[in-house]
C-alpha cells in the first residue's frame, strides 16, 4: 500500500500491524477515501495523540479539579444530614429538630396577653445547639469574654452579649466554619423547647414539682449562672432551654404578632424596637421560665442573664 514507517509527526504503526489489525483497518477504511499516503499516516498519528491528550486531561482534572467556577467555603463544606453534628471551630454540638406543626402560645391558659391567641404554627427541619453558647466558645470566635459570671469555668454560658454582639459572633463564625449559623426564630425556639411541639409547660415537663430537675432558676440558682448541661435535657436532648440564661431569638418583638402570624415558618414583624428573648434565666420565678413566655429587650441591651444558642437550617 506504500505506507511510510515514519510520518512527519514521528514513528507510526508498523505497516504489518496496521494491515493485520481489524480495528485499525476499520478506522483506516472509515477515513475519507480521498485521503491517501502520508495524509493517512498523519491522520492516524493525530488521532492517537488526541486520545492520549484526552486521557491525560481526564487524569489531571480528576486529581486537581478543573471544571466550573471556583467554589466558596459554604459550597465546600460537607452537606448537613438529619443527624447531630459538631462544629469543628467551636466544638458546638447541634441536635437535629424534625419540623412539624404545633399549637404556639398560651396553651395552658395562664400566660401573658402577648402569648395569645394560641395559634397553629408549622416549622421546617432545622438544627439547634444542644447547649447555650459558652464563654469558651465566645472567646474562641471573638477573642474576649464579656461575661459577668466568669472564673467559675469555661463551660459556663456567655452573658452580657447584646443581640447586635451576637450578629457579629455569627458573622465571624460563619466565615470560619463555612456554614450559615443563625439565631432560631421565636417559633423554632418554642417548637424545640416543647420537645418538638408537645403541650409542655416548661421545656421537658409540665409538672412544677419537677422543674428543678430541668432548670436553674430563682429557687435553686444561688443568684448566678451554672455550667451548661448539668440539668436534665428536654425531649429533644436540648439542655437549659428553661432557665440559666435567656436566649436571643432572631425576631423583632411584636406584642400583637400572634393575631396575624403566618402559619408556616413565621419570622416575626418586619421591624421593631425590641428583639425577643426566650426561656427564662437563673433569676426569674417559674412563671417566666415557661416555654411560651416572651421577653423583649433592645438589640443593644447587655445583661448578666442574657445569652443565646445557635441554629442552622437543614437546607
Ligand atoms: Ca436557657
């Protein structure tokens, strides 16, 4: 057939091999019949080099990744699953809260006017910190400890932090963690406090005689905070949802908000002068450490009974 052993792009196949290989002969015969001689040899060399190039490219891309735009820290973080997880930056532990619908507000008929009317609310799946944020965790992210009750130990809840301070904490933590931590909404908080929307007066129990097993409050706190997680958790494994420190929520406070609250994932009024705190603290009487009780304070307010825990959406 007059083939050359060496084409212009280097050694080519031995003519004997080419002529005796059915696959190569098929590829050769599939070339336009007008291509002859050196053109055919160049075509086969180019074809082999193209295959080799594609193979090398696929190997490099599988190792280094070379397709698509550069990914952000959030996109690179592993997806959350419906299981507890621990944030590696702060060692903060989160419980999974499966969403659902519940009766929110004054379900026992002895609450404050702003707990009325009782209304049905539905929340989606989310995660909530098992514990109040501690002084050590605040120190890790912010580099300082503003708490009034320090010196007892690192696992005490941080206090003397305003709602605005907490937003700065969240912003810095999210930059480090690549996640989207946030404060829970008031509805999410109450749903979780009621052990998943149950008719519980206090988070974990409806019997006042057992309240001391779940809460640090006026009758047993000795006038100060205590190490997080020392009392019994509620039905979702969340500690200190009643007592120890008040917990900031994301919502603006609306005294009459329950009269017009949307049913699904309410987020509070669009604006206001005060932010909501929930759960009571080491200071109040049993009435004010109930699951439905609502406190309000200016977003700049710092108090030695005001702290928080973080949430994060499941999606
Ligand atoms: Ca608390």
